[in-house]
C-alpha cells in the first residue's frame, strides 16, 4: 500500500518538524545562489530566523518572470554538476528553464514511483506513456518513475493514434499516461479499428497536463473501463509528482516532505482556511541544483487537512479550479474554462469537443461556445436541437452567472489535435 510508509504516514508534528529542518537547509542552500543571495540579504533573512513554518512568510516570493530572466543566477551548484534541463511550453511568454543535478533526477523519480505505487501500479504492470518527451516534463517524469517502480515501460510518446492502439493490444498494456482530451479523441480510433478499449487488460489511467473536470474523468473511466487518477505538477517544481490522487480520488496528496505548500488569497497574499480557493505557492524542500522559494504557481485550488481514509497524513489539494492567468472576464464576471468543461461533460448529448470563442460585436464582448453534439442526437429534428441548445445555455448561465451564446455543431466538425486541446480563442482587439 505504501512506497515509503515512514514518510507517507508521519504524524502532523513529525511532518512539520521535518519540513522546518528541510526549509532551513533549503534557504541556506538557496542563499548560495546569486539570485537568492541578494534577495535574502535585502530582506535581512538567515536560516536561523525561521523558528516555525509560519516564518516562511518572511521570505520573498518567486515568480515566473524571475525564472525567465534569472534562472542561471538561481543555481546553487556549478553548471558542470547539472545533468539536465527542462523548460515550460512558453505558451504565455518566454519559456522558463529548470536545471537538475543527478540527485534531483533521482529524487523526482522516487516521488513519481511513490505516486504510481499509491494508485496500485506494480512491477508486473505494463505502462504505456503517451505524453510528449523532450523539454516537457510529463513524459520523462513518468518514464523514470515507472522504471523506478520496475514496470515494463513503453515510451510511445504523443500522437500516432493507430500505433498507440496497436501497442496497447500487442503488449497487453495495463496502465497509461495520457492527456484527457486525447483520451477522448483516441476513442474514435478505437471505433475505426473495431476495438473496444474495455476488452483490453487496461486498469489504470493517469491524466493531466491540461485543465479538465471530474465529469471528463468519469467519461474516460466509463469508456476505457479503468480508474483514472489526477496527477498535479509544474515544470518549475520538477513536473509530475508534486501531488497525486490516492485510491479515494478525493483530492491529491501533496508530498509535503518535498514541497512546502501555502494556499494564499491572490489579492492579499494572506493564508486562506481549508476549503477556500486560493493560489498555490510552493517551496522546494529537497531540490539541490535550483531550489525555489515561495514560487507563485498561479494555480487556484483549495486544500483539505482532514485525515484521509488511505492513511497518508499529507494534506490534499482539490482539483485545480483555474489559473489566475487563464481567467476570462466577461461583463465584470470572472470565468474559468474548467467551469464550462464541468457543465458540458455532464450532458450525455455532448460529444468530447467544444470551443470557447471570445468576440467583440459592436463594442460589446461576447462569449460564443461551439459545442459538438453526438451524431445520434444531432440527427434529431430542429425543435429537438433548439430545446437542447436552450438546456445547455441555461446550464451554463447557472454556472457562469452570464449568458453565453451556444452554437450546436456536428460531431468531428471542430479543429482537434493529438496534443493539448485548444479550448479558448480570443479574437477581441487587444487593449
């Protein structure tokens, strides 16, 4: 049941003691870098000033812009001791780069192995990794973790759908790592090949790398006959393995022996209580080459510190509710794309694809949501489709508190990709 029982079931007091010890050590190490050395000196902070975990608030924040401009200055070890770098996709600007020592890679692999073991994956499993390899952390992160666990690992990479299905059938794959939108997209290939994924020995799916709702997860579980687990990670913190769902599927356990987490009000930067959505802020506790102090993730979630039936003592975070930088503001209302996913994926008539278009018509902002309808429902008469359109519109209005325009379109008529789904297109004039 446990990969590391001693660490995973630490009492609250013992866990806090371990975190404080590692926090002081991390601050001392970070202070050896040019970037944090200057920051800590300006703040007048030394490791001995940290008398409790609450004293972390004395430390300065780190932002994505800091990483874009100063990543080399954050190194705490000579460059010759760095064996790998990873980078974010750079979709919101210049890519951020993270550097790893050999010890960092080994610790990361151990966290991912711990996560996979928690969900029931074992050495006897056959694991097919359908995530992209390269600068993106998702592919290699899971790959090294699965190998550390001892599972037969197939580095399939992203795309090439027919080949993915062939590999799954040929090698009796029991566990997969896949982007949720691609998991739904891949069902078309199964259908074209006359294969029912539920007839395969699949039993585990690990999904992430893009926002998705629990309704989407349930669709994947039903279609593939698996338990699908949410994994959370950021390339800035390693990648996958920061937090992971246990078999309870009721929030993701943060591996608090490796990450100190804060959940803060994004406006005031004050801590929020359990169950309240705030911005996730992380501090590395074990990274050697490039530790980050109080990194503002921009991800929004709540936390739960109640005991988990699985026996693990680390706090759990909710599903990510959105990002402060992907929020859409329409008529003064804050909207996150995952809210729309949650509504649409609960409706049996809706297919797996949709597109949110932000337009400006006669000076007014408007949200148009194009929704693919399953073929068996799209062939109904016009009155039925108008009724369906009204039901979808009302459901979205109830969730979003504004009324979008809903356009129903035929199944497979919207653009799609074998990678991350493009859900939002904003054609409004830039300010």
